[in-house]
């Protein structure tokens, strides 16, 4: 039986996710199963920082890219940034 291979995730795809992603997407990047990712998270050993927002685990994109030697795109700080589920209103 042939082994099941996960599709490769490119830097462009990762950048298209915005400023953060789910633990499942981050696990794909690192070649981890969902179960292993949550186990590492529970033990405090996930490869990058994570944040809990309500019941959701959020993983910032910039640290993922840095681990692979790719710089995140610069953002224009004069423009408000939208976060998933949150609307930012400019002052």
C-alpha cells in the first residue's frame, strides 16, 4: 500500500492566510497530524507561539515564515488591519 503524502504548503500559500491561522493549518506546514499538533500544544512544545482566542487556538504567520527563513510581508501601519472575526476601526 502506498504511503499517504500531505501536499506541500508554499510560502505564498502561508502568506495568503493573513496574519494568523488555525492550529490545523500550522500543523500541515510542519508536517504534523492534528493529533500530534494538539499533543505538542498541550505540552507547551508547539514549534511556534500560539494564542487562545475564546475557544479557538490562533497561530501567528510571521513566526512560521521565520522558521523557514522567509520574511513576512511588511504592513503599512497607516492602514487598519483586519483580524478574523474582528473589525478594526481607524481612530
